[in-house]
């Protein structure tokens, strides 16, 4: 069994020279919010969910992005409501949020 049931990686990459990057879309604040909310819901810890920061996930043009493993489901998001929906639907109920999925 894996140490965590799921890992959620949030791209926090910052690029120079005006190139698209997730950091330009408040990704760091939203990653922090996700981590706080998962902890408040009792979903974090061994055998549960881990919210991680990541460097470039190489999809910045679609950003901001996050990926949930082990399912390898990629998401984009805009605000806390989108993060809440990902947590409530995917992390709690196991149902991916189709409207936020990236292919």
C-alpha cells in the first residue's frame, strides 16, 4: 500500500520574459488553500491525501494546473470554488470533476 492514497501536485512554476506560467494565475495561494481545506476536513495524513507543491509540470499554457495521482487526472482551476469542487467530488467521493479536467 502507498504511504498516501492520493497525491495532488500543484504547478507553482514561475517563468521569466512574459512566458505563460501557473504562478501568474494565483496558483500558490490556491495550493495553500487546498492544503488547508484538506487538513480541515481530516483528509490529510498517512493513508490519505497529500497536497504538494511542484515545479513545472510542462502544461503552463493551460494553467494553472494540478494533477491527482494515482489516477493521473489533470485539472485546471480558477478560484477557491473550483478547488472546493475538486476536493469534494474527486478527493472525497472519488468522482473526477469533468468540467475542470484537462486532456
